[in-house]
C-alpha cells in the first residue's frame, strides 16, 4: 500500500465555523491509478462538504506540517471505490501564531519586548 496526500485550495469551515485546511490521505495499492483516485476524491469531497473543491497533491511532510498546528483536527473516512480504497480527511484549523523576534543580545520573552524602543 502507498499513500498520497491532497490539499484543498480553498478553506473549509468546520462545525464551529472556523476556517480550516482540508487535508486528504488516500491509501491505495501501489499499482492504483492515482489520477482516477484524485478525481474520485474530488467527487466524494463535494458530496461530503457540499461544494466542489480543487485538490492539489502535496507531500507527506507538508500534510504533517498542517496537521501539527492543530492538535485535534476534525476528521473522518470515506470509501472511494468498490475496492475499499479509503480516503481519510482532516480539517485542521488555521492557527495564527505570533512570531517572536530575537534581539542580538538575547531572546525576547514577548513580542512587545522585541519592538524597537522609542527615542
């Protein structure tokens, strides 16, 4: 079995109306036609979420990056074919993380400490 990953170009809202990234993981036999499964995934997602979404291939590393940000994403599974090729979907919330800037003399404890001082 091999897995490939897809990401929706548009954000999708979860049950709490939060903007999320839709990440799909499809596990299929090595000899499976990934293009056919990609199309089947687009159809299944349209049926599940009620809107057509453009899905683009991403790496496992990229998928992991999106999922690391949200420790408890909504998720579910769908069968794509009569051969029981399974699609696992995740709705990872889009988190805004404040970046902490560092001074040359050391690190800042908060972003306010990193702001330039007024003269």
